[in-house]
C-alpha cells in the first residue's frame, strides 16, 4: 500500500485554556486535493502553522512520506517538501519575478546563478502551465500572475505538498479557472494540495476529499462527489444554514444617483474616480464588482457623504446634496463600513455608545445637547435582541464581541433606522458561513421593504446571490450595470480585467 504524502496523527494544541486543535487526525495522498473547511476559530490556521513549523504541537505527530517531521522548524518543513501560498502574497514589488522566486535559495549577485535559476523557473512554468516572465518586475504584473509567482516559488523549492490559503479571494473568475487548471496539472504530477477556502462551490468543484473542522476537532470527512453545499455548511456550524433566495420585486424611483463623479489625487497620477455615473433605485441591490484598489473605497465614501468629489453631483431621492455625513444620515443614508474595527465601531466604547454613534445628536438620543443615556441603552437592547448580538449587553465594550457579532451590531444599528439608502462595503468579509447567510437575509429583507442598496464586494458569489444589477469598477471607471440574470461569470471576469468596460449608468 502506498504511503500517504502527509499523515497528521492526534495533534493537540492549547493556548492557555483555549484548545485550538483537539486530537486532529487525517491523511493526504499524493496527487490529491484535500479541502480544509471550518469557521473562523475552527483550528485550521493553527494546524497549518504547526505543519509549517511556526508552532509546536503539545502532542501528536506529523509524517511526510512516512518520515517524521521535525517540529517547530520552518526549514525542516521546506526540506520535507511543504510549500505554502498565503492569501496575502509575500513578494517584493521592486524585484523581478525571478529574483522573488530564488531569494533565500540562490545568490542574487552572481549572473550564472541567475541564468541557471531562470532556466529552472521557465521549465517549471512550462510543465505546470504557469505562464511567467522571469524578468518582469512584480509591481508591473497582475494579481493572478503574482499568485503564479508564489506557486512557482514553492515548486522551485521542490514542494510536493502545496498549501493554498483562500487562493481565489483576489482573483477574477478567469484567473480562478486558470488556477484550477494548474491544480489539475499539479495533482496529475503527484503533487498533494491542501485547499483552504470558504467558497463551497469552488471546494466542491476542485477537491477530491473534504475535511471539516469545528471547535478544534475534525467533525467530518467527505468525498466531494458525495456531499453538498448545504451539508458542508451544516457540518461547519453545527446546525442547518438557510441560504436566502432573492425574489423579483418591482423597482421604484432612484434614491441615490451619482453624476460625473471625479476624484483627483496629487501629481500626474490617474484619478481615483473618473467620471463615475450610477443609479440605485428603491427595492434594488446594485452590486459593484472589481479587484481591490480600483476605486471602490472612494466610491463608498462619496456615496455616504464622507468624501467630497472633485467634480460631479450627488442626488438623494432626486435632490442634489452637498457632501456632509450628518446630512446624509438625516436623509436616510446608512452604511456598513468595510472595516468594522477601524471605521465601523469604536472598540473601546460600549455597545450603546456605538449603536448611537452616528445619531447621538438626534432628538431620540439627546435633549438640549445632553445625552439621553436611558433611551440609548434601550435602543441598544433592541438591536441586541432583534439581531441576535451574542455576548452583548448595552454596557459591554465593543472590543469584547466576536467579529460576527460586531457585524450584527453594525447591521442592527443600520437597519433598525429603516434607511432609504444603504451603502454596504464588504459586508461579510471574514464572517463564518452562518453569519454570512444571516447578513444576506437581512440585506434582502431591507431591499424588499424598499431600501436601495449599493453593495460593494469582492466576493463574486455574494454579488450574484444578492444583486439585481452588477457593475464593475476598473481603474476608477465604472462599467454600465447589467442585469444579474443576463451576466455570465466569463463576462464579469473580462470586465474586472478591464475589457468591455465603459462608463455610464
């Protein structure tokens, strides 16, 4: 019988009273893709850190090809053939592709080392279908190409076990498909792959075997061909997860309109936003797709009144408005910020203070400039109860809440106002699948009640699930929106890469 490429046996790891890994065991065969699933805090990251030598297990053993792996040594992991490609790439922008790949293994100064290294890099690239230009500077290549550099870097070091952490999070659909094609070539050559992702459709399409972890334990092992998205979601959270359906509704008049919005930056650099036009209507979710850094954050800030455009007009329910956050709040614009820690909540303040933070001067919570603390606390109790904010009381410090419950608090603060416009930016980033389904359901309920929602997300599944129309941001320009039902993944990917991208509403 063939030895497994990787055998993890009874691995346990504690951090004080927290049991991060609890008797974890599984095997990975050569030429196999194993998907590792689990909510945040399930123990996946700790286990991978033990595998790569960043942590030492309290007990248990790891074998690579039948040989024991020395604990606590990243060098031992590299020598054993373990390679890791992180979601956030560890590349130097000012170095070439080849220099990034060989750094730490070959001298960057000796020309004959460089020539030999480039030959090996091109051989790996040809063998695994990873098109690369070794001489290109990393700062000049696309996100998908950067990921290929990371994979080639691992293969250059003779990795036979490749760990991919959320590998499609920053890719266009075409880049994701290219990655999956590469994985098929890798496994056909005997490479074993650990695929960590929260995208269940991708997991089911690419994996051979699926391991589900919950609260530090392995709770299930399934063949991908014998399970479903619904079963995996239930295994991850320990209960049934109801994925909401977007039902057709009749749209109303425009509640938010941007006309010719330009946002300049200093020097001769391109505009952050360049002639952006959009319209969000009652009973509608307008989704904005795009790779991070193409102007989405600025668009969200302008739509909330936080940032004033250099040119262009903003209309709320047909009326032109000036950029003023307090005025936007008064006119029924609510926001779900991208970063719940930095801009969504004030972690050191209490739950009740955070709940009224954007409306603390309103008549509901202030009289003659004095805070109505009792009213604010009652409102906080209502948010906590209606939005199931667990572990919270009005006087609880916001920083004591989990990420999912912080997001529920923001969601409750936003939706209980019954806003006419909601600007939701990455509303489910970093959330567990149960919390994702909850947020999606609440956004669709708000849309059905009559809100117009501007949804800015890098999660393509989320956009297709929630949006009535989808537009794409690319280098500060916004494409014309397309009805979701008529938009293909391929077309969306082309637009995200800058093809078929035109301004307009």
